C-alpha cells in the first residue's frame, strides 16, 4: 500500500472531506502511475478521484467498531517516534 495513504477510520474527530479526497487522490495516482494526468486524461482522472472519495466516505460511514476513537495527536507522536527510531540507525 502507498505509504502516503493513512488510516481514516475510528479517529476523533472523524476524517474530513479533505482527508478523504487526499487519500483518494493518492490511490488514483498510485494506480495510474502518474501524479498529474495529461489534458486528455484529466477528466477521467478527476472522475476516478471523486468516485474513490465517494466510496471511501460511504465505507467510513458504515464501519462499526467497539474500540474507543484514536486521538490524532497521539497517533502522530507514535509515528514520529517510530520514524526517529528507524532513521537513527
């Protein structure tokens, strides 16, 4: 999976539309193999991003969990600590 796509489920506050769109954009970029489509493919690229974002929002709205929501700041601090340990070697 692309490292830039982050989990969006079970966070407080919930994922924003911008986060969902950004994840969809990263996914479509990965699948298409390009970060910026040609003018000929731009419309198809944008439709794909919107379709993936729409499906992602539906998925996030329908997922159920009994675990308490994760705190974004705590999770970010854990990720920074893992990165510091990994790159300090």
